[in-house]
C-alpha cells in the first residue's frame, strides 16, 4: 500500500486519500498510489461511490515539477486519469485549497466535483512554459466552452470556486473548512440518488457550439502582443482547438505532441527555474527559520513623491496604517491626491471597488513633523538621492522613533552603512529598495548593512511577503545587485552609441531578447534628469564620470517621457518611443567633440557587450557575497528589471549560453574595449576552468 495514497471505506463510500506534503503534487509515488487505491475501491463490493480527497492545506496542486526533465516513470498521469474516468463506480473529487494543473485534470477525470467556497482551480502550466498535458485542454472546454478554456489555459490564472461553479467546472460549492465531511456528504447524495458515472470526455454540447469558431485565431492575434516572445501560449491555443476539431482520443494525442514540444523548449527550463528560484530567495543563507520577527502594525514614509506614494499604497493595500511626512503642506496634499487618483483609476478598471478606495485612503494620513512617528514600527525614507540629506533625516528619526522601530531607506544606490552610521542604532537600519511604480513592481531589494540585526533582516523578509512583494536579501555596495549590474549595462550601451550604434539599435537588441523596453527607452521613463543629477552628485564627490551626450539632452530640457522628448520623442498621451533625428544630430556632434569616428556595430556585439558585462559583474557580486546565490540575481532581474522569466534570469541564461563562450568574449572586450568592467571575474574564470556553472554554486 502506498504511503502517500490510502484507501478506506466509510459506509458505502470508498475514500481515496492523498497525503503528500506540501501540496500533494503528483509524484510517481502519488500516481501509482492513486491507481492502487482505485483498484481497491473497484474491488470493494460495499463501496458504491468513490471519493477522492486530500489531506493538508490543498487538493493536488499539479504534477511534481521537480520530476520534470527527469526520465518519466509509469504510470503517466493521463493513463491514471483515464482509469478514474473509466471507473464503473461514480467518483467524486472533493476540492479544497488549490486544484491546479494535473490536480484539476485529475478532478476533471472524476465524474463529479464539489469544492469549498475558499477553493480555487486553475491550469497554470503556461506559467511553467508548458500546457496542460493530461487532458486539461480536451476536458476543460467540454465543460466551459472555447472562450473560457482559452482564457484559463493561456493565462494560467486561478478561478474561484464560485466562478468555477458558474462555468460548470465544479458541481457544488459548500462553505466551511472540513473538506472530507463535505466530500462524504456529496458522495452519499450521489449514492442515494443513484447518480450515474458521468464522463467529461463524452460531453459534446459545448464542443458543438464552438466548432469552427474564429475564437482561436482571435486568441492567437491577441497573444502576439500579450505573449510576445513566449512559446507555450500559442501551443495552448493549438491544443484547445484540437478539442473542437478532433475526436477525444485524437485530441489527447495532439495535446501530447504539443506538450512534448513545450517540454523540449528552452523556455520550460527558464520558467521552472524562475518558479523555484522565487521560492528559494525567501530562504536567506545564515538566517535561521525561527529568527524572531517584529510586528509591523504602523508605518511611516518620508517623502510624498512618486516613490513615497507608491510605497505607502503597498501598506494600505495590506491593511497597515501609514503616515507620510513631507516638508510642505502643498507637497503633502499633492502626494495624497496622486495616491487617491491612482486608486480611483484602479477602481475604474474594476480591479477594486470604490469602498476599497475609501478604506485604503482612510489608512493613509499625512504629517509635517517626525513627532508623529513616535509610535511607528517602521519608517521608510524615500527622498532624493543625497547622502547628506539622508544622514540628516536618519539622525532626526533616531531621536523621534521609539526603541525597536526599524529605520529603512529606499535608496537605490547609496551606502546603507553610511546612512546607519548617522544613528545610534545601526542594528535597526536596513535598505528597502522598491522599484517604480512601487505599488506595482513585485521586487523588494532588501539591503543588509554590516550591523543590521538578524531580527530586522527576518522582519524585512516577512514584511515583503505581507505586502505581496518578492523580497531578495542582498549586501551593501554601490547600486546593490540590480542597479550595480544595470549601470554596467548602461555604460556599455552609452559607449556603443558613442562608437557608432544608434539608441534604437541598442534598444531593439534588448527588446528582441525579451526585455519589455530597452536601455534608452527606460532612461526616458525614469527621467533623463535622474541620471543627470546622480552623475553631477558623483562628479561633485570628485569621481571621474565621463562626458555624456545624455547631459546635453538634460541641459536642453529633453527629460524623457515627462517632457515628451528625451532620447526618443513621444506623441501626446502616447508612450511609444519614436526615434528623433535631432538626437542623432546631438550624438553626432558629441562624437565630433570627443574626436570619435563612428563605426558599423553588429547586433551580436551589442548583445554581448550589454549582457556579458552584466554577467561578469554578477559573478563579481557573487564573489563578494553581495548576492548569496545566482538565483538571487535572477529573481532581482526578473521582478525588478523585466528580464524575461522564460530565460530564467541573467545568470541562468548565462549558463544556457555557456560560461566558456562568455568568458572568451569578456576577454576579447578586455583587449578591444578595455576598462575595469571587462576584467574577467575570478569566479567566472574558476567556473570555466572547473567546467561548472552558476547553477552549481
Ligand atoms: N511540484 C513540486 N513542488 C511544488 C509544486 C509542484 N507542482 N507546487 C508547489 N511546490 C512546492 C514549492 O516549491 C514550495 O516548496 C512548497 O511546495 C510550497 O509552495 C501534467 C504538466 C500551490 C499555489 O504550476 O502555484 O501539472 O519552497 O511556497 O505560496 O498538466 O505553490 O517549501 O520547499 O508556492 O502557498 C502545475 C505550482 C504543475 C502549481 C501554493 N501546477 N504551485 O502556493 O506555497 S504542471 C502549478 C503553486 C502540471 C500537468 C502539468 C503554488 C501553490 P518549498 P509555495 P504557496
């Protein structure tokens, strides 16, 4: 008898119970256990109806993703589900938590489905670069019709139990939390009413209704934009369409073929790496799981600008009262008005209700004095990048805030240790680096200072989860992980334009790689003045920062999208970057001033210089322990800088390209381009010498 799947009978109901923590994934053990338990139920003459139910926090949450890429062990899931569907005794699936992927497919192989009202169902395989490979693309549309099946399968979004009932995916929804009791009651009713076996595969009305529909081509057209660069969403449409053009068994064969194409796509590896990496980053090296965490029930934010406002919204969204401090009433009123406008825009899109707008606004207040921070548990400073100003503010917070309050900075480049040194409690100082727009971007770069206590680190990691961010713990250095690598890429992009490339050529190489926008379009979004003031700050600090044609843009008031002209020009109300011959002229004049003769530059050189300089810097960041693991860098770039998740992040991508190839190119640029950025990282040389990868670290 399998350890993870058991069979017993309660009255006339044969109960098949899966118990394989944490999420009852369909490992080989669970699949073979399901078959053995079914056979027991079939043989049990006193069992009139069978019930499939799971222990723990959820119904089956899918195939065991850890088994992907390994040799497939029989029985395969499709075969298991076939046996359930062909049972001559009705089988009821009782769903709690999340019935996902192969889990929902298994439930669709059963004859009746009952769910708790708190449950969710979904086919999220597309998020792993796959498609439902055990009948989901053939059985789901037989219940929901083409449109909804395509929506669920191409987005992978979960559906609530209530909506699943409306769509015919489940037959009943019950309140409460005791799924076994709900399942037994429903199965008893099936037995008492002598309800027949009802196989989803036999349902045809929804298929007939949508046969020949152009909904499939509409979806393909829509995916051109929404799923740019992705492989599996298009295969999902092909598979669902097969359900409308082929008999069930042929549709299943077609689904299998398409599933295998997705399995062989490199995107599957990238997306599955991203899935597990996102979960691994929450386990910080050297931070014990049971490190005490402080309560964060009241928060202060300094600065009601774009970042401060967005940061405050995260806490209000999580139900935590937040007070924003500003120096002038006018700036405070403006900041609060922007927040209300953002919420009302979200309500207009139907994503929240007006009542929720009011509820969240009621959690946000303003002040002109730090005295109002005397009882907050956390303060986040979000003022512009000036070390002097930040030191002044932290000195004042040190006096105003209660003992045990966490003092955090949203700085994106400056030293957390220097800021902490302006207080008497450096152990309570940490960097909480949000990304713009702060209420949207999922990444929270959590910067530990030399003296930051474990309790404060653990509190910051827990807080990230509470405000629905992906928290990545990194060490303190200029630009931390994300911006430090971005600055290297930015400098190479600038150098490539100085030498002869055009901004749009560089940006196209990056968007073709899968970034949502290129280096220069990003500068226009962030504001040319941001980089300009940082360069000025660094020159003032005596650093040798090279001349830049971007400074000329700033000095001519071309600050980017906000002035409808930066590196690109923009039409009123449109964010589409349009190349501007005036900028080509400015760049040509700059080259002449610098005595540069421009040359033809290939896309491949642009790709290598923009990406390999980042990889080399990433290796230095790992060497220095600023990032503990390559996956910390991957998640930072996926959730903070739009690196395509289907490539797994920069370090995972580097392993796919081949570290020997990258090292050879780095060494070539060390000779031809020069500069510290092209000095090969010791770690990169070591890994190549040992034939290892970043993923092995
Ligand atoms: N396989 C293996 N491990 C899994 C897993 C899975 N399917 N799902 C979760 N885990 C692990 C996860 O790594 C973590 O481990 C722990 O469980 C808790 O997860 C044939 C091809 C279910 C909504 O895509 O979306 O079926 O870090 O931290 O926030 O068609 O996990 O503790 O060691 O995420 O409460 C389709 C993926 C598979 C669902 C729970 N299924 N999972 O979220 O906890 S493909 C999915 C989730 C498939 C068939 C195909 C979420 C969750 P650790 P967690 P959570």
